[in-house]
C-alpha cells in the first residue's frame, strides 16, 4: 500500500508478531517493537521470529526495533505487551494524541484494573480502543480467516479512522463501543480456558467440557454486567466466541496450562521454562479476589485459583464444583 502511514505493534511475542504480519500483508509498513534487541535484529535479518513464531516467514514490510522512542513517533499503536507489563512499557513512551489499540487480555495484579485504565493513566492523551476475539496467532499469521471485535472508546468516529487501518482480506473487525465488555470477555475467558484444560487433563470427557464452557460463560456474564459491560458484547466474538476457541485446543496457552495441572503438575512446574505467557495464571487470583469482594458468584474462577495456588489437587477441585447445591439454570444471572 504505497504511501500508507506506518503502524506500530508493541510486543513481539506470538500474538504481536502475528498482528504485525497481517497488517503488513497488503504492504503497509509496520514497526514491531521487541524488548530484546537481539530478537529485533534477528527479525530484521531473517524475516522470522525464532523465539515466539518460528514457523512464519515475515513480510519485508515489517521492521523490528527495540527503541520505544521510535515507537513514540507513530500515530497508531497496537499494544500487545503482556498485561502485567503493559503499564511499565507505556510509561516509558511520550504521551501524545494517538490511537492506542489494546490487544493484551488480562487484569493488572495488585490494582485490579483493566488494561484501558492502565493505559489511560500511563498515556492520558491516547484514544483507547480494544481489539479482542477468537484468535490463534499461528492462524492469523498464516492468513486464515479471522473475525474480531474492535471496541472504540471514541465511538464511531474512532472506528471509521481505525477500521481501515486494521481490516485486511482475511482479518475482519466488527465495531463495538463497549470497551469494558471487550476487555472483560478476554480476561475472564483465559481463566476459564485453564479450567477446560484441567477437564481434559483429568479425561472427564466432552460433556464435562461443554458444561464448563456454558457455566463459565454465565460467570463471565455475571462479572461483566456487574462491571457495566453489555450482554451483547459478551455474547459476541470477544466473549463467547473467544471462550469457545480458547477452551477447545492445546493451541491455547491457558488450556495447555490447565491440561498440565489436570495431569498432576503443579502450577510452578507447568509454567516453568515457557517463553510465552499464559495470561490466565496472573488473572485468576485477581479476578477471584474481586469476585469475592464484590459478592459475584464465580465458582469456576475460584476453583481455578485454588488449584493455581496449590490449595487442592485437580480432582478435589472438580469434585467441589460437582457438589455445589442444585439450582435452576435461569438463576445464572442472580
């Protein structure tokens, strides 16, 4: 795309690299920030990300850098830094009016803040949007059809500016103005994916997984509505859609973590030596704490947190869920 403005992607993990690849698929110049200088140099030299997405041959339109100063000069940034590090990275950048699209899914430990609140404190002049939905990085990088939610705090005006920059032939964004809902869907589904991995690890069958997805969605909805999200958002791509994908495949880092836990590994053992981040492991204790403090019934999230904290083995945690009092299904919003 001759003359197109450069788009920046903060974070050269698997998801950040995949987003850079899809954005560069029409020739748009993309600047990809990697924290490690040697990784940036490797991407520029070989057009591959040898650590996080080794199977993809990257577009010549992607230029990697380890300089946040270079990224600060860009008007459109996609932030794909893991949620627990986002605030620290953004705080090192110049605060200028720009579109800042948040692509990490999580809740900040300690503060309990969603990423939009973290970003707004670090860069008050930024116009915040959230990109979220059912996406596996290797499929996006491979050009397979993908649909996502693009939730814009600036409403339709921001959407009309951002959508043409993000949309590609096989990458289709859908508009929302519910930034909170988009963030909550992405954060909660990561924890629920760990639970589905546990079910797989314990060989409890497809019936159990389907039930867990349905009841997990009820927890997502309860939490989202309590925080001001729209039910329609959570029933869409960035809520239910992302939940179904992430709870169904070992391509999900969170599902794989749960699988290891279900097979008897401790959380420390399951997380050791991983180059990529399972966001649900950091989100679970924060989410469980908020739910308890605010009286939001989230038994699956609580069970996952108990397992991650080593308070009980996987079979005992699952047995506790099965022993809960019987109730009407329509009470799921109560």
